[in-house]
């Protein structure tokens, strides 16, 4: 069995986006429910894809399908607390990409939660794997460069 993950520092992540918690994110214990973090993961990955990599939702020629995801939790968050999500890019394959995602308190130094999200990129019409779109690889390289 591997060692339990530890919180990660901001410096591990290359691209950030704000996440505003919502009243409905809280569970009966008064903190953001664990399943909501997966929604945050999806939100930040798609914000990057739309704003930086040229994804056109619904009508575009390519899309990423989630094939694997994981999240580890370290500290609670609650509505109305503003959060941030950070992205890093790892394990770039021919048609797949593993995003490392960290959830932080706005401006916070360490992750409240972090995990990964693996997309396989496919042709939107036939859902067959394609090489990573050039606009995506260019956006990843630009984010990694700083």
C-alpha cells in the first residue's frame, strides 16, 4: 500500500482559475461535499480547454472524454468561501492527457484537495481517439512555460 498523499504547494501547478462555492455545495456537515470536488475538477479543466486550447463545446470537432479520476482530501471548505483550482499537466500520451488538479483556498499555499483527471481526446463525430489537438498541445506548452 502506498503512503497517504500530502497536500501539495501552489508551485506544483501552472494555470489557475477561481471557483466560487455555492450554497448547494455544502452537505449536512456544513462543508463542501466530496463529490463536488469532481465538479470543480471538470470546471477548471474545461475552463482551460475553452479559454486557452480552442475547445468549442457541443459543436467543435474534438472533445475529451474522462477515463480516470481520483481525489485526495486534506482540509474542508464551506460556502461562501472562494476557492481556486490549479492545473498541472502530466503523462501526455498520443491521444490522452493526465491533468493534475489542486483545489486551494483563494490565495492559499497548499491544496485542500488534489487529484487527477485523465482525458482521452476523440473526434466529436465518431468518438474515436485522435492525436492531441495542436491547439491543446500549444496551450499546455504555453502554460508550462509560465
